[in-house]
């Protein structure tokens, strides 16, 4: 008897999942593709979101408002992708040079983690401040800043992908830069005065 009930519940869950995927797939796919330039990344995120839906049901955590839940998970996965790409871009950032003409790497621009507990703390604070400042930006500004500055996409490519004009993208990035400068100046000042 228990086996029959369990199989019946599983069949109901499978049907709810199938209905949600069929109903939400087109709009969720469009939502993700509008925000993620690389289409293979967009498809990966879409699959992750639906996998998480299946996993939630399998863990007996049925989702009440499926549409809102799916879009929230998609936003989180997009943010995760941007953060990962940001870290990768920081590692591959264009070279900077010191006064003697020697190349500086991003790690050299931040306090060395080998310089003791104060430097580790300063490094962590600076990276957290940058992450927080990026999170404070309106979504459109954050996306264009990360895509252009950190991921290396041209404004032309971004315009084609998003359907937004180059001038609008330039304006969004300009406002993002102004905010980041203002927001990070105090952190920079605090650690450069030492």
C-alpha cells in the first residue's frame, strides 16, 4: 500500500514538473538569454534552473509559486555566472605597470595575503567592498559593466545581444563607474593612508 501511494505521489510530482517546464520554458529562456551574452552559458543556466526544480520536488520541498521561484533561481544563477566571470576576468585583466615599468598583476595591486593578518584582512575587505558595490548597482548597469569591463565584450556585441542601443549601454556603464568610484573611494583611502 505504501509503495502504491509513493508511486502515485511521484507520478503527481512528475506531472507538476512537466507542466511547469512546458509552461515556463519559453519565458524563462528569453529572460536568461536577454541577460547572458554567451548563449551556451544561457542554456546551461536554464538547465540548472529546471534541475533545481526537479531536485526540490524530489527532496519533498514542493514549490508553491513555481514561476516566481524559477525566475528567482535564474537570477541567482546569472549572478553566480557574473561573479565567476568577474573572478576569471580579474585573473586575466590587462597588464598594469609600476613606476619602473614592471608589470603589476591584480594580486599585486591588492595587499599580499603573505604579508600578515592585516594584509589578509585588507585584501578581503577590498574584494568584499567591490562585490558589494557591484551588487548595489541596478541590474542593467551591473550587467553592462561586468560584460564590458570584466568579460571583454564590445558595446556593439552587447547591443546586438540585448537589443539595446550602444548609447544606452554607454550611459549605463558611465553611471556604474560613477557609483563604483564613489562607493570604493573610502575603502581605498582607508587602506592607502596606512
